[in-house]
């Protein structure tokens, strides 16, 4: 087992901690796959994301900076769901792979930062840069693999949908229910 710091450090519950690698190139803290660069520095493997029609594709490079469920009324509108599941990380760790020109951004008038970007062909939400910051918001549902961190907490709980039932309290079926 090796312990690394600096560029190879990862995040654990909001604190920066050294990534500790066990067998099989998996970080023992966040369980993300890691690989060795030519310089011998281990970095987490990039994760791709894509929209439903597949025209827009992008890549993120861990470590991610945060992962939250947002229950605000704006997120309910843009997702059509009880809450958004948003991952955050610096712009420098984000790269478009294809279809960027198909993404349309809507900035909510009067809002300080609230915006939404979506694929104009299939309507899927796609990442956008958060205004006045150097961070990207990544809708976690469009990622093609499990990110390096798990959702940390719920925000805007006071605005939650009046019909929300937490999934832990609901029956679960592999596919369609009864
Ligand atoms: Zn699309
Ligand atoms: Zn929100």
C-alpha cells in the first residue's frame, strides 16, 4: 500500500486527504480506479459523460470537489424531479469531447448564478460553468460511470417537493413494479 499527497490527493468528506492505493489500482478511500502516468504520479482515471442521444460527450478528471442533492424549487423545475444530483469540480478538470455546439445555456433572469444547460437535440441536462466561479456543475445522472465521491448531503431541504418520499422508505423492483 502506498500513500500519496499533492496532485494525487483525493477528497474525503470535504477534507483533502492523501489517496491510499490498495491492490488493483483502486483508491481505498473513494474506490475510484487510478493509473500511473509516465512520470510515475498516480492520478484518478477520467470519467466520461454523455447525453441521451449521444451527440454531447465530455470527460471529467477526479478528484471531484462536491456532490449534493439540491431540493430547491428551481432544480425541481429543470430536472422535472424531486431534486437535482449535482457534482462539482474545477473547470480545469473538465473537457468537452464532442457536441459542445449542441448545448444551449439558459441563465435565469435575476438569479445570481442559477443556469441550466441542455442538449438541444434530446433535452438532456449537460454540464455548465457556474457564473463568477471557476467551477463546473455536472448533472451526475449523465455520467457513464460511478464518480469518485458519493452524494454528501441534501441542500435546500426547506424547499423540498411536498410529494417527496425518500427512496429508503419505498419498495424496490428490479424493473417495472406491479
Ligand atoms: Zn443529446
Ligand atoms: Zn437547486
